[in-house]
């Protein structure tokens, strides 16, 4: 009696379910991972260490107090971008190499300082400094 040999099918591993499981695990870990975010920054301004800038007779000093009052070289300026732009343009003239020092109170609103720096950069004043004081010394301003 002659038996027929049964034909053997090729053995293969189906990878589709394995790939599905790997993608599901990847999605699970991406969704369940918690990312660390800082909600608050501890900032103690405006203290800094460094050497005072050399004094220059041609310099603009913009002072911003805690109430948001602007003074350019001692003269009061309205806290509006247009008024500040006009005062800076009048004080600097055509020169754009005059250094501008922004001396803002530590309790001054950040928007006032940003507005002052923005107006100065729009006018092309490239030498900008922010006045600070050394830690532990109150009353004397350094840059």
C-alpha cells in the first residue's frame, strides 16, 4: 500500500498581532507618563553681582518706579510707548550708539520694563543695560 505523503505547509510567524501589541504598549506609556512642569519660578530681582559700568557723560537713564512712573534723565515721561519713543528720540537725536540704562524698581510691573526695552530696540538703541544692585547692599545702584 502506498501512502501519500501529506504536503507540509510552510511554517511562518504572523507578526501583525505582535506589532499591534507593541503599538498599544507605546500608546499606553505615552499617555500614562506624567511630565514634570514647574508652575512657579523663585526669582529675586533686581540683585546681581558684577562690576559697575564705566561712567559716560553721554548716557540715557530711564527710571521706572514701583507705581509705573517713567523718568528719562530725571524728566517725567508718560508710561505710553508713543510718549517714551518721542522722549527717547528727542534725547538721543540721530545717534544710536548712546547707552541706555533701565533702572527699574524690583516691584515694578514686568510689562513696563518690557515696553521700555521694546521701544528702545525699535529706535535702534543697541547698548542697553539694566541697573541692579549687589546682594546685601541697599541704596546704591550698580549696573
